C-alpha cells in the first residue's frame, strides 16, 4: 500500500454515520468540542459537537437505546469517534507540564503525567478506530443523569467500574449501564465506567484522521 493511499484511507469516513440518525433521542454533550474537559480547550479535530461512529456500533447502540428506554432511561453521549489528531493534542498537552488549570475538576489526586502512566490517557485511542463510545444514562422521570459515583472523565480510582467505595445505588447504576452494553456486544475497560468498545469492531487496526463534523461524512476514497 502506498503512503498516499494510506493517508487517504485514514480520511475515509464511508463506514461512519451520525449517531443521531440511529439513536435520535440520545442526548449529546460532546465535551471535547467545548472547553469543559481535562485540558480546558477545544480539542483538535472537533469541528462540530456531534457524535460520529461506525455503522456497526450505531446499530448496536440502537438496541441499547431501546432496552434503556423500556427501563426509563435515555443515553447521554460524551464522546464517540475521536480523530487521531485529537489524541496527539492530548499527548502534546501532557508534555507541556505547566498547564494544570483543569486539575481540580478532572485529576485532583494525580500528577498530570500519571494520566498517561496509569492508562487514563493513551498515545493511541480506541476512539480513533470509530467503534468506542463514552456515555451515561439519563433518568427520564427526573431529567437528570444517573448518579454513577463519579463524573465523566474523573481520572481516579473512584471511576473504575468495579470500585466499591461508592454507594450501592451508584454501583448498581454503573452495572445497569454495563450489563446492557455488554449484552449488545460492547466491551468495558477497567478504569472508566463510561467507556465501551464494540467487540467486533470493523476497523481494529485503523486510526482515522478525518475531523468530527457532518461534512466529513461525505469523504470516501
């Protein structure tokens, strides 16, 4: 494969869709488009606050959403496809050790560089392969997020899915999310209760570069 073809392939969004086309009632709060994230700036590659994901993962999330709706919940999505340039933004921020303005909100008990050594932030992210999603549940009766015992992107032991230093209700809320996601083909990770990857992901070895925007979905090679 030529270098030019490889570069084009990384920009090929033909296997991706807007999550809203498959799960229109999901709430989307795309944090890396905003400044309320662990860096404190809009992240490179996020041109619109939309969730983009592979078609296969979107179909699986349709089923998740239907199950959750019966239980009285809606999905709330914080992130889905993440361009590789966004991950490089994270890495470069990690090298610039003077910027810790968001530490009190997202990693109060860690030195910044520990975010990488402890696995909370990676130099390559499954999000860039397109079938990973960060999400929680919204209780339709109250209009509020379920209490999971820690907020999204709280980089701490308290965010580990199996952490038991939270209330029984908080733990059960995490397990409700995890059970339905796993039943529909997603795999959790051990340090973030909100993070799931489709087990049978269609692009297990490709880290895409196209930006997060609706216009990007018109790109194919």
